[in-house]
């Protein structure tokens, strides 16, 4: 069957064991879409929210790649693995600290968190897709080669323990782009002095999108609902940008890549990037407002 143009966003609840690219391929095939991509990888072990862009929505995938994320992470104390998670081989085992009671345990774990809140430095793991000389780090790691990695600045916006069943504990973490939760688990273990690794990870939020809006791959493949019901509009990715409605003539000029003179109230002019729609609700793309002129930024194709 010939694939068709579908423009929009599917919020997938990715299952464990499936790569992000595998998830994209599965959704693309299930919906018979001609073009698809994701907004940032989720480890095969991890589950949860993976926004998948179809058609013209792929132009805006970078906007979510840069967005903050929220995760539920299960951390196992007492062991380190070569990958930082449960898929790796155990490389070190440590005696677990002994606590007088549950209150003392909770106090010790809570005391870890201020050091992992706000702007912090994090060294990317060897088992990652970051590249060195054109080759991903995980390829070096699999060959037994350890390379020097520079620490990177990330931000942990919020972090808290939601459940403790020692020696395992569950975290909810809201963080900036580029944060490795595996490394966070390892660093928490180092600070406590007994090592740790990640045994479960579920992403619940990407920017303003959340897991409650998502669908499983089985739902989509089995076609339990009309395929369109799984697809959000293209500008679902851009709901945090201010909305600007322009008339049809201005929309036509903008669509041709031309600049459009436009007066915007000064209170809104502080924000330069806008979601532009032609009256009443046809999404055109994003535009940059500077000095009384609207400049086209990323526009969607209006032809089918």
C-alpha cells in the first residue's frame, strides 16, 4: 500500500526493549505515513513518553529536543554496572550502609538530594550516542576503550524520592535537556558510598506534553480507534509559544517567505517567536518578530 502524507504528532508510550527509531518505524508503518521522526531518544530499557513527529511536524522536532523532561527512575544501591543500568554487567559490589530505622534511611537519602538540585556538572557515560571522531561512544565502550569525557552543565529543576524499598528507591526527576538519569543514579550511589545503578526508567513529561495523552503501540497497530484520533496537530509541539493570528494576505506573503510589517502590543513584543496562524485557525509556522516586522522562521508546506 502506498504511504500517505500525514502531518501531526503521535504521543507514544514506548515499551521497554524497543529502540526509539524502532518505535518511529512501528508508528509510521501502522499509520501508513510517508515521513516520521522522533524528538529525542529514549533508551531501549526505558518506557514512557516518546513524541513522534509525522510529515511537516518533523520541522519542529528540535523544539522538543531542547525541552525539559520528567522521569520516574528506579535506583538500585549496592552495585555498579558497566552501562550504569540493569542491561550492563555488574562491575562492583559494595556493602550497604546500615540504618537504625526507616526514618534514618529516609533522612540519609533525602540528604543526598540538595547536592543534585539546580545547576550541576555531569560527565556523559561511555555507553551513549555522543560521538568522538564520527563514532558513537558506545562503540568504543563495547571495544573496551575508555575515553576522557568533559563534564557538561545540566539543571535538575526538581528531584524527590517517591518510594523506598531498600536497597531500591524510586525518584521523580525534572531536568534540562542532556541529563543522563543513569549517571544521576551512579552519582547518588557514589555520594552515599555504596554505588548504584538504574533498574527502571519511565519518562512522564516532555516539555508541556505528558504521558496521560499517550497511546501504546498495540493500540495504534490494532486500530482500535480511527487513526486520526491518535494524531495531534502539528502545532501541538509549540503550545508554549505565544499565538499570533494574521489575515489571509499576510499569511500568503509569509508563506512565500516574505517579511510582513506588523504592529504587536509592546507587552507581547518582548517574546519574539510566534506560532502564526491564518484566520481563523490554519497553522502556518513560526515567525520571528523584530522591530515591527514579522520574519518567517519555519513554515509548513500548505500543499498535500
